[in-house]
């Protein structure tokens, strides 16, 4: 990609803005070309816009690592003032903590994120958030057994959470 002319094609290779091996970098989330990247060797998150080459390492909210394995998940969204935000959910010892990072303010704040306490355990896997019409949706499944599946909706304007149950899946499958 030629950043001066903004010309690029479908097979452009963009250099990473940090030193890392391919297997040490994971794109967790994207929105409007902004990427949320996880660096496995440092457990850091960063926001990166490959088009402008702007990047920001996210400072750690007090008392927790930025990102680790299946107990954590993220979702990117814009709030009503057009600020890009990152919702960061951590699950430790059956306790869910939710923090929002504001790109404009450059800081984290803790929020209430009330949902079924069973979903807060490592027994459940949480997908990254999917933004649709002002709501971040997380698919949650009881992975280790054929168990419960649910979608959690996080309204980005009101910061309210709601559970949406999947319809029952017959034991013979859906196909």
C-alpha cells in the first residue's frame, strides 16, 4: 500500500507497526477499518488503523491483565458522540468485570454488566462482539458439553444488557 497516495489493491501487504511474529498477533475485532489487536507475547491490546498507520497501545485497567485466553472477550463500537469504544469483558473466579475504553478520552471506566452468573464461569465460551444497530451481540455457548446457547445484547447507548435465548435445537440436529 502506498500511504501517500492511498493506493492499494486486494493483495497489498501492510507492515505491522510493532515487532512480532505472525503467530503472536491476533485480530480480535474490527470496526470501520479500526482493528483491535492482541499481542500474545505481551498480553497487550492495541488499536490500529492500517490505512492511516495510527496506533494506540491500551493501558491496562487497574487490577487485571489486558487479555488472556477464553476468559476474556472484546467488542468495538461507536457511541452516540461518534467516539470509538472498546468493551472489554473479563471472567475470573465466576466474577465478570466490564470496562470500556474511550479512544477520544484515552481512558478506561468500569461499568455494570449484569447477566446470568453461570455465564461468568469458564464453562461458557464468549464470542467477540458483533455490532448491529447500536447493540453489541455476544454468542455464548456451553462448549464442553452439549449445553445452553444464548446471545447477550449490550445496548451501546444505554449500556444495558439483555439475554436472548436460542430456540431449542432438536437432538437430531438442525439439518
